[in-house]
């Protein structure tokens, strides 16, 4: 988890991008804010799944759009590796010989498209990984410690937005990211999510981290918003059990 001060700063930067668009905040605003903040030329997000076809969600320019399509089409590249292994893949220079061997088709195609450095950051919350944030630069580039921390904070926020936008089993968005929720509400409903997580520690007899993962996993698999699931838990409309699937307590029996 990133520091509160860094997360707050990143949220402000993303909110400013959404304000410029005159729209609700979404993952596209994370991409544009990342480009404005970091020494990169473009960014993109792809929704990814181990059980269904993955697909690009957004990109900031033609090169980032090509990179997203290339990796998902070829099945190789930093994005694919970041998703598969669940860790950031930092590629300061695609001309490095080892990378040519690692991604024989993608490396040349990415260079031809105009990219020289690519950074892939998995979107993760516990055991859930709905996609990857990709950043590229057109010259050899190394992210310093602070820049990498910012990039990871952008990925954290993209994860929250993407999960709350409801992702169905195909990996595709069921509705627009936070279509009826303003960015300013993100902080507000986090308190309810924290409260629901605390309730699950008691219901499941697990630690706070595992309870948080279970809450998000249920929202993800059911195609529901995390905030809505948290509200149901807090209102005692939904109860979790260590031995059975979560059940609604307001259903008729």
C-alpha cells in the first residue's frame, strides 16, 4: 500500500485530468495524469484475464494504443509478463540484447512503433488482478525511486477504479467507470469498505488482509461494485461464512 500522502497527491492529479475532460474520473484519467507526471510519452491500460480474452481499455496516443494491441495479439511483452507473474516489468531500453531474445517479435514491433522503454505495472488488489498499466518512452529511460513509487500509486488507483467499474467474467467493463459516482466520493466510501472488512474479520475468523481480499473477490466474481457489496455487509444484508459461499440475509427462504 502506498503512503497516504502520495496516494492523496496522485488522486488530486487524476481528478484534475477528469475535470479537464469534464467527466467522471476513469482509468483514462490515470493514464493521462501518469504521462503528465512521469518521464514517459504515453500510457495505456488493458483488462486481462486468465480465463477469457484480454483487451485494451484505453490509451493516450497512437503508440500506446499499438503497444497494447501488439502485446495482447502476440501474447508476449512486458504487459503479458507483468500480468502472468504479478510483478512490475521495467524495460529501460528495448534494444537490450536479452530483451530481443525474451520478446523476439514484440521488441522489434514496439521499436518500429516508436517505443524505446516500456514499464508494465500489474493492477492488483490481493489475489485479484484485473489488468495492467503500461507506460512507454521514446528514448531509453530509467524511473528513479520516487518516479517508480508514483507509477505504482497510479496503478493502485487504476485498480480501484477498474474493480469498482464492475468487471464481468470476460474481462470487459459492464458499465462505465464510476459513471454515477464523482471522484470526490472515493474517499467517502472507503470508510464503509474498511468497516465491511472489519466485519468480515469476525465472520470469517481471518486477518484484515485476507478479509479485504475476500470482499473484493466476491465483488469481482459477482460483477458487483465493491462499494455496493461493502454496503450490504455493513447493513447485514450479506453475510460471509468460512465454510460456505456468502449468502444474502434479505432473501426469502
